[in-house]
C-alpha cells in the first residue's frame, strides 16, 4: 500500500500511502491517544499513582481553557453566552465588552442590553474570538465528596465552603476560561472561511467542545436547509463530526509536511519542535512520540521509527498527528438543539457510536433555552439591583439550566483533568488561608451578581464570600470560617513545591518552604508531605514557611 513516489515537492522524502492506510493510521492515532488519556490509576491507599508514561509536562498553576469549535450557526456563541452569563472579556487582557443581542426580543426582558458574544442566524457572526470565564462542576472527587465526607464535616460542626459556589447537586464550581472562535468550514486548513486564523485561535485550548447542530437542519457551511419533513433533506450530524476532525488533522499535517525536508535532515528534535509549537511542552510531545513508537514496534515490528524519518510514509505521519491531536485536544460533544424533534434520532445515533472521530462523550443541550434562562434571571437581577434587594433563592419553575451546558463542560474537563488541591490554614478545621481572601472576594473569575442569581434560580448555592445582596465581603473576626473553601487548579505532575510557588504568586505566602502536611479524607490524621512529592486531586494541604505575612502573625 506504500508507494515510493513523493507527495509533493515540499515533502519530497515522505512516501505516499493509499487512502485505506491513511484511514487506518488515523484510527490508530486515536487509539493511542485514548490509551494515554486513561493512564491514571489509584493506588491501594486511595492516593493517585501516576503512570510514568502518562502525558504530562511541567507542573504549576493551570489556567484551564476550553475551546468551542464547530461549523457556523451551530450555536457556539449561544452556548458561550449561556455558559458565561454573557460575561465576555475583551481579549486576553480582561475588561468588559458589550454588544446588543438583537435575536431575543420576544419576552418580558426585551429592551435590556447585555454583554456577550454576538448571535445571529447566519454564518460567521463570530469573527474574533470571544473569551470569558465560565463555571464548571469540578471533575474528580473533592474531599467533601469522598465517602462520608459531608457527614463528617457536619459532625465536626464545620461549614462547608466554596469560593465560586455550587450547583443544585452540591458539586463545587471551578472557574475555567471559555474561548469561542469563528465557525469552521470544510477546507479551512487551506484558507477557506477564517482559515488558519481560526485554527491558530485554538492553540490556547486544553480541551475542545464541538458544538454540533444535532437537528441536522444546516449544511456543512451553516446554511439552513429546507426541511420538508423528509430526513433526506437534513444533514446527519455525524458528517460534521468527520470533517471537523479531518480539518484539525490536515491543519497540523500540512504544517508538518511543509517542513518535511528540513525535518528529515535535522531529525527527531526538529519534529518535536514542530509539535511543541502548538503551545504544548516538549515533555508532553515526547510522551506522545514514545506512545506512538511503542505502538508501531508492537503492531508492525518497526523499532526506532523516529530515527528513520526518511522511511516514513503519509500513514506514519497521519498516525502521529492523530495521536498528538487526540491527546492534546480531547473532545466532548455538545449535541445542541435537542429541543428540535429531528435531533432525537440523531443524538441516539451519535451516542451509540461514541467514541468516534476524536470525540469521547456527547451531552444533549439546548443552548438557546439555557441562554434564555440566563437572560431572564440576569435582567431580573438588573431590575432589582437599584432597590438593593437580596437575590431570590427560589428555584425557577419556568426554565432551568441545571445539567445541559454545565454537564457538557464538566464532561469536557474530565477528559484532561486538572489536579485540584485544597490549601488550608488548619488541618482540623480546614479553614481557608486568610491570605486567600483577595482571591475569594476580588478575582476576575468570580461570578457577578447576575450570574449568582442564575445559579440560585437553578437550585445552586452562592460563593462563600457573597453577602447575599451586592458584593463579596472578606470574613471578619467571629465570622464562620468556611471549610475547604478554596481549590487550586494545578497541572498533572505538579508537586507540593509547585503549590507553594503558586501560593507565593498569589501573595498568600512569603519566605522559604519549611514543611507541609497533607490528608485526603476529612478527619484523617495529617501526614508529612515532602517538597518534591506529586500532588493529586482531593489533596488537603497545609504549608509552613520561614516568613509570615501580616495575616499569619495572628495564627
């Protein structure tokens, strides 16, 4: 199946492969990526035991970003507005940007202009990326969710906290950056539509959510199809899954083949550099290369393939690209427009075939309905703010956002989980570090008054430092100290020292590291934690230093 003729003058040493081999190698790449994503196990004592070959990289604080992809008019910007409560940031640097939503004018809230991503029923409403914070129910097991955790907290007379609030199931919210980029069309890697600009905008993302028009009511370019009631008039969403995945693969593949002559001359290090250019560490890239090499050795009997680049064919490179993208950008599906009747069968078809085309999980959503819910409660909050009224904690009986968008985002983040570490000031009461007060009351990721009104209406609870009316307030002497209020999002492979550095960066700690103590369960006797010890989700950690900040002098 492999021919010795070159693919083009720009990749003269890369041999041509048949379509069937390319398809097979792409599938193998996804298989390799899936194995890498699942390579985290638990030891007998419940602490995380990380397989040495797991894709990782340098530890530290993780500014986690979810990228929204999909064809035009699939509902990406609507999903974005529902997830962020219209709180679009202006570029990477923050700051509010406002645009009038002219698509919703049929309810009692019409006439109020909210910030957010532009929405309209035509392709390419979004040109430049929309960026904002959303709240995601924490994946993995937090200390309070471990067996008997909440009961023990109650028995100890403690009040459980959460810096960003909780949903109606009591799941802790964590802040995640959400990035909505322009719609993708077939041939984008060749410059069609927004072309490589769109694809380059994705490199900040840690995972992707593919917003799928599950109703089948639009073609690949986002144009509305005439629906006569015959399914033949519709576009099966599986078609969109296939070509969107193909666009991502061909984007990276074409970039690498353009440099293939140079790569074969300079060897593996040049190839590693090419892949690390997609805002990923070399350690992560080497993990992918090792996994691919191991697979090829076992399946084809070819050893040291990265030392023989001159013998590669198109299939070999497609396998590598597919594996890298699968591990670098794991994907969840937002099966949007589930409220449209034609979507039911399509959603069932997709869910029965998962994982497929790089997507691991699908969640049915109606972004439009959830966005209407958000808009409704945001405008109520705006109308009542002048009267200084407390936000209503009565769950809405009209609309609900519980599930849907939140569950979809949690599913996406679970594909590439951050490590959640809980820094505390006391290992008996689990009270927060006083130095974290600024983060819990002033951080830009905290939900605003309108967003909190939506959380309450959906049956959730407000952030611990929210005063119930108009502001976040620091705790004062005598106030309830909320146990386990704060969670740090750390990269896999992070150590206790990385947590210490993160806390210093937040201005919480000063001086040099002295010692630390840890526990994984509420009420468990703390154990010493070494500076170089890897941390795992659910770790409760107290760090002592040589110098005390002002707040520490009272403790």
